[in-house]
C-alpha cells in the first residue's frame, strides 16, 4: 500500500504501474516517516545539524555554503509557487548543463512538491517534445543560454504552458532569479509523502522512444543511505567531482544526492572534459570521482605527466565496462582500487559494486546491502555459477515505468528486475559483466539507441538505407558505426561522411552522431527483409 500523498495534481500516482507488475521491494533497514521531502533533507536539515557554513556546491567560479543553498532554494521555491503557479504533483522539466543553479532549481521544485524531470542540455526540440508529451509537463525551467530549442518545443506543445529562464552562470540575471530575489528565505516545504513521486528519470531504450522511470522521495534517500553510506562511506570532508550529466540518475546521485545527503561538497563542471576534471581535482583536492573508464585513461596519462591526483580516495567507474588493465594501472599508480559498479535508471543508481578492500579487475562486485541478484535463464530459472545469463535484481528500489505496462511486464518478471545485461557469477558470489542483452550502444558512458540514429540518417536525401551498430573502441568502449547505402547520385567520400555526421548532430543530441560511417551496396537482411545487425557487428 502506498502512504499518504500531498500531490493535488495526481497525474504521477495515477500513472504508476499496477501493483501486480511492481518488483518485490526489500525495504528492511530503510525506514522513513510517512511524510518526507527529500530536498529538505539535503538542505535545511544540514543547516539544522550545524553544517550551515560548510561548502555545499562549487561551480562557475563560486562556492555556496549549505546556509546559502538553503536560502537560495527557499527563495526559488517561493517564486515557483507564488509567481509561476507550480502545484504539488505538477511535472517540472529542468534544462541545463551541470551547474549549481540547476541543482538549486531541482531542489526548489522538489521542495514545492513538484515531480522533476531533469534533461540533457544537448537535446533538440523534438526530443524535448517527446518527453513533455509523455510526462504531460506543465512547467519548464531553462538555463537562458539553452532557450532556443526549449522555445521551439513549447510553441508546439499542448501541455507545456510555462517556460521560465534562469541564469546558469553565477550572475542571477534571469526571470526566475529576479523573481526569487524579492522572496523570503523561509519556505514551508510541501509535506510530500515518502511514496510520492519526486523524480522521473527518462531513458531512451533501444527503440529511441522515451520511457520514464518513477522514483519516490524515499528512493532518493535510499541510494544515499545504502550505496553511498556503505560503499563510499561519505563524510562532510569529502569533495565530489565527476562527468555524468545531472540529467542521468547516475550523475544526480553521484554529484548531488550523495554529497548533499552527508554535508559534503560537490564540484560541478559544465564541461567535464578529463582535462577540466583533472584541474578541479587538483584545485579543490577532490576525494570522490564519478566518471567512465574513458576519462580514467586520460587521468592515468596525466599522472605520468605530473598531475597530482593523490587526494582521490574513491574512483567510481560506471556507465561502461571497466577494462581490467585500466583497473590494474590505477591500482599500481595510486595504491587505491577503482570501484566498478553497475546501476540502471530503472533502479535509480548502483546496486552491485566493488568495495574498498574487496575489489578485483574485470569484476563488478557483490550486491549493495538491501539488494540481491541472481543469474537467470529464459524461464527465470537460476543458472549455475560460471554460466552466462540474464541479470535479475531486487532490493529497496525497483522499476516503475510511467504509463507503460508492456515495458513494465518485460522489465519485471516474478518480482525481479531484468536489467538487460548479461552477467555470470563466480563461485565466491562475485558478479562479472558479459555483454548488453540488447542493441543499446554504450559510448563513453552515454546510452545511444541505434534506431534513433538510423532515423536521423534516413531523413537525409543522400541516404537510401542504413543500419547502426556499436563498434568496439579502445577509448570509448564503443562508438556509433553507421552502415549506409547511398541514394542514387550521392558520392561515397569524406565530404559525404562529414555532411551526414553534421546532419545527425543537428537533428538529435550531437553525442549520438556516427563516429564511423561505412558505405556499402547492400545491408544483410533476413528473408522477410529485417536487417541483420548482428552480422554487421561480427564484421567488426
């Protein structure tokens, strides 16, 4: 049974999957009161605990204490409610790169009882529109530097009625900022229920059609009170840095929820390139880093050239497979293990991980406390150790898709979450990644749906047919590789490759573009005309 709700807009609760399709939830040890507002627990509560003068956020050249963050988010929440009509349960989209203002907007909207949808700054109007339609989003808060695509989306939307600009720099010079400046620093946060939806995490899936995972206020605290407390042992002395976008639940957890739950500091970078992260780690003596193996490879080279990354006590790797040699070289250079782990948007964050003093190369580790995992066959039977099968997991968090019973039935079977990953378990109970179970391309930690890239390519006049696969790459894990049959009159040359790449970048988020384009006369197909992508992968 769900606990009490404070939502006057009941859309989110109305569109939860039927209870019969939910995964089994193991909530022992995660006890929260009936009424819980996660944003209050990550701001005001830290001030009450005496950490008001401790630095909470660093970004865009400015540091902000917990007292400043509490006051800032309360002013913003007052403005959202009184000036812009946000009601408890309304869906509020936030469009921004990683910066303190985005975190403040997320916390403020959460305090106001909204259901927040954080989005990637690279998304185009069409991609934003699909999200707005799926979640019936009423309000959007947008960094004014990213307003163009948001405005196009809003113009075409039947749901989105209010778009408000905020200043993603440190200048507070935008509509939302100006409205908030005159508001009091006290705000009576909405007494949301612990089972009220606080966050919709969008993930594209292999079809490219957006699906939304639904996470409660309690879930936001569970990932901190579970993984971050047990595996990372976060303290107020920690300084977090990393590359994943806050729009991804991996980034929101690692760069906002985890530090703010424990009174630590988060350093946020709008451009989290490896050189920029290396600079920030050295400048602020960062202790915990979240990024993909691609970036850790660059850090290893930087250490050879004199970079001092000795302050890092935890290097968390997720988003793509951590190669054994990278783990071993990191261990050799730093004397500290890399903490490989696996999470999923559906599960909110990491549920299997290595630990300090209990980690091995080419090994994902053991389940985080509260979770259990097993390797299953086609009929959900448990497979013997050493045999590759599908990873099934259950714990205090789990998959709940917004208004999508078919996908819910596919992801949850017999109370277990099927993550779409193939794993095997060794005789000591450690889990090892084998492969993705689907056609998702994972490149530098980004999930890219091949069919979405194909659709973008097919919209170009030069393309007759195409198929997109993930090709192995030493630096990125995988890259997007497009096999293209050209239309009559088009030339198979470098100019055409560049033209097609630029077209994809302009049509969908630029990181999804094909880094390799292979021209071919025909694509391998079945007798019924279905493209055999596995044969293209075999050719690699």
